[in-house]
C-alpha cells in the first residue's frame, strides 16, 4: 500500500471504521474515501457497484457490519446473517468487479467452532459446529473471508482477512440490551453509581472466558496487515489474554468506582464457554498489541463519561 493510494473505509462511522481512519491518518495515509449509510446502502449491490465505479479506490477496508452482543445476535440470527452476508458479498465482489487491487476484510473470532481448541488457531476454521447464539453472523463472515480467499487464489487480487477478538473502545454501542458485554457493563455500573442503586444486574453465570482488544490496537493491526506485501489469507488478532466475565465485572466495577453488588441472572445465556484466539501468526509477522485491559478500560470509562456529557453516546 502506498501513501498516495485512495483507500475506501466501509463503515467509517462505526467503532472499528473510525479507529481505522484515525490509524491511517496517523501513518500519513491522507487519501481516504468514505460514504455514510445514508449516502450508500451497502445492502444494495447496484449502488455499491456504482460507488466503486465512480470512486475507483486502490484499496478497500471492509469494517462495515451489523454487530451486537449475545442478546442482539441470538434474538436476530436471520437479520445478522442477511445483512452481513449482503455487505460482505457486495463490498468484496463489487471491489473485485471494479478493479480494486487490494482489500482487507474484517470479521470476528466467532467464525470459529464453539468447541475449537484454545487458544484458537486459524486452522480451526470449519472443523466443527458453530456457537448457536451467533451462527448467522459467523456464517456471513465466513462467506466474506472465503470470497476473499477464492478471489485471491483464482483472480490474482490481494484480498485478505483479519479476525479480531472481542473489541471495545471509543465510539462503542452502549445499548444494554443489544450491546457487547464490556460497554454494557460500563453503562450498567455507571448508571448504578449515579443513581445510587444497590445492585447491578448482569447476565449468565460469570464463568465464560473472553479476550478483549482495544479498537486502536485493532486499527494499528489493520494498517500493519495492509503494509505487508504478502499477508496470509486469514489472520487472528487479539490481546492474547483472557478473563472470566466475573473478573471483567470486578474490573469494570473498580474502574467506574461503583459500590453496588453484582446480581447474576443465570436465565440469560453464557454463550461460547471460551474464546481466546491464537495470535502466534500475527506476532510472528511482527505485530503486537500496546494497550492492556486495565489501561484500555480506564480510557474507555473516561470516553464514556465524556461522550455522555457531550450527548454523543450511541445507545
Ligand atoms: O460481548 P458479548 O455479548 O458476546 O458477551 P459474545 C457475552 C458474555 O458476557 C456472555 C456475559 O457470557 C454473557 O452471559 N454477560 C454478562 C453479558 N453480563 C452481560 C450483559 O449485561 N450484557 C451482555 N451482552 N453480556 C459476541 C457475538 O459473542 O461476540 C458476536 O455474539 C461477536 O457475534 C462478538 O462475535 C465479538 O462474546 O458471547
């Protein structure tokens, strides 16, 4: 990738896309092309094709997706499959048809089987059944990464994929019903602290293990992958550290300074028991994360408070 390249970032207003734009700017890539959801409907193949034909980007980064936590995914697997499949096919196939030479497709480590070996190597893909709570999302992301792989192998374009672990950071969605666990916990503990509530309701048993990566680390990894001449087709990216949901809750409680007790609701789903990705490959290529969970959590609580004050928070 060259500094003069025109780089299309799909999903630039989301948590991931906006972090990718910041990381590109930081490294001197000034020629970034974006479209808001209103300007370009990524579910519409003709609109996406027309956009690529008009803009002719050199590089595309596909950070657009319908995302959500376990509640949103498990309640709407059909919607998560349909929208993410359409976004993947339209943005990747459209790029290929318009002559885009390079593309980075972003997915999630939920593409791997529910009972994959831990830490999960890239080779675990499609070796056994998926986790049911996010099967629709996972299938769509698997289609996208496979389309990139096939196009690279058969048609000579440099399309490759990066699979991040659970992400958090500025610009996250703080919806307590559909959001991911970390931002949801920040909002729940902050709300309880401000209201003086005695308890904070959390989901499941607290025993599942999750890995968290700050979105600015992911964005740095995206630029790193785009600067490699011959990247692998599929690469995991994570912090390499896992915590139980219970430990995460204690950390968020401490980071927010909330004295409330935790009330676990075991009627709510736990989801996959463990999801730690094997980051041997990306580390062997020369990349490593910079932001540890405690530091990232403190930054994110500060971001949440500032966004709430400014009225810019996504709920
Ligand atoms: O981030 P999360 O919603 O999704 O985390 P996944 C779910 C875990 O946190 C489960 C526990 O073990 C929940 O029982 N948890 C505890 C809570 N309290 C809460 C709460 O208040 N809200 C939420 N949301 N969870 C998602 C996938 O899986 O991971 C997506 O559904 C995507 O497709 C994403 O891959 C990265 O980690 O289970």
